[in-house]
């Protein structure tokens, strides 16, 4: 991009006047934005405000990758969408809103998952990749793809009342793997769907990500490269932590071993849980029928304490997944008797069944859809969250 200062159109001078008044920004900074290309991974809680503010700022090309449709539970925090959009593809709604907001922005949408097969092709044409996802496989995949392509990625994560953000650029600092060399055990960290999230929180973290993106594109200020910023909404406190490049990092270290994209669900241990064939599955309706018939079995709730306080199935026994291995002795009376495990949607309870099977428990069944399915198909009085 040339450092010469080409003129803007008269309407652009008016639209971006507050940017042009900034000595550090000016016409050159605005032209850099207008000529830039940003790819947003995810049009959820983070992606929605990111898209709005980057479009309003004048990012010239905005790509959005998301395969999902708008659901009622999205509306509490995904501010691009309204009730009339329920059931529509998120990327379609996002395109309409952004094009109406700023005609300078070329919106490219991709209604697909980011995978090891398509990530490099998707990322190649963009200057900055912004990660608005909520799962570890996609975070590792995005980071590794950016390292291989030599591109910066802007990271954000949220859960409950806390969030964090950083900028990663392996050409001049650490990458995501330097911060998290290994993924957490499957099911040990709940998703926002399972653990909940304050609806306002994504907006705060997304604004940090948007600011970082603008700084990276225009060259102003000091990005969060080599730093991670955390935020606690309940105490209204920010904290900053320094992060060094790991010379032994398998992606960006001195002798990298990640030279191509891999199976990230397998790397994060999700495939073994999803493909667990030894664990039987049961519907909420069938569990209800067994309870109504007076059948004796242990209904094991492996959710977190705050989820238990929000909603529970009558007669369930609670042992959070994180405590299960340490508390297996409490369940020994059921080692050869039937246990039905459940969580919010079924992922953590599948992991619980795997743990119990490894400890010699013989009659294990996983409740498909968890307590969410119970609320939808058995007892609507059990609160959904």
C-alpha cells in the first residue's frame, strides 16, 4: 500500500471525518482501512459487534464465515439479529445489515465450517484474521493456518462474566499455541451454551478485538502482541499478562513440527468422545418413562454448581465432571447397576460415561441432548438457559 495520501471522495470525507481529525490516523489511515481485507470467523456474540464496528470504521472488504442459523438464544447478545431473523442463515442477515450500514464495505460471506481442508484458501486473501469462535479445535486451526501463512490473528474468548483478548503474529511474537500449548481435556471447559454468558460481555471483548484489528491494519499504536488482556465484568477489572514466544512451540518455534493443518478435533480429544461407541444413548422421553415406571437407576448430573442452581431434573445426583474422578468412590454402589448421565447438551455427560467406563462401571447410558432436551420434550417448567 502506498504511503502517498490519495484523496477520499467527498462523501467519504464526511463519513470518516472524526477519523481524519486524528493526527495519528488521518487520510492515510482511512485509506489503509478502505483498502484492507478482514476475515471474521464466526457471526456470534463476538462476530456481530466486530462486524458492525469494523464496517462502520470503513474496512474495505469484510469476510464472514459462519454456517449457523439465527436461534432465539442468540438474541440476548448477537446484536446483528432480531426476532424476524429467526431461522435465517447468520451470514445472510449479517450481509444485509452491514451493506445497509456502509456501502463502502464489500461483504463476502461463507456459509460453511472452517476446516483443515479449506482454511488456507479462505485465509489467503485477507490481511487480518479475527477469531470469534467458541471452541478449541477452530482456535488451534485458525492459529496454525495464520502461522503457516504469516498472517496476524486477533483472538477473543468469553465465558460467563469473564473474557480475554490478544493479538498473535508469529512473525514478530508468540502464537496461540505459545499461550495454550495443549488443549484442555474434552468437557472440562463448558461452552457459552453450557456455562452461560452475560449478554453484554461479548460486546466489550469484541470492541477490544476491533480496536486491535484497526491498529494492525493502519500501523498505529501498540498492538497486544506478546500480551493478553483479561476482563472480569463482576469486579470491573482488567488485567494484563506478558506472553513470550516459546522457542519450542510446535507451530512457531525454532524447529516447528506443525508444517501442515491437522485433525484438530482429534488433537483436542473430541473425536474419541464423539465416536465413543461403548456408551449407550437414551432420549429424554425414555428417561421420563423409566422414572414413571419406577425403574431404579442413578440419574447422574455432571453439570457445574451454577447450572444446577438454574435448573435440575427431580431426583438427580450431582457430581460435576471436573470432580468426577476424585469422587468415583461415592458412586461405587452403582458400579454394576444402571447409570444415566446428563449435562446441558450431552457432551460432558458422554465424557463422564467414558471416565466411569474406564473405572469399571458397566451399565452406562448418556442422555441425548441433556437437560435442554428434557425441558423441550418432557417438562417445560425446567428452565432453559
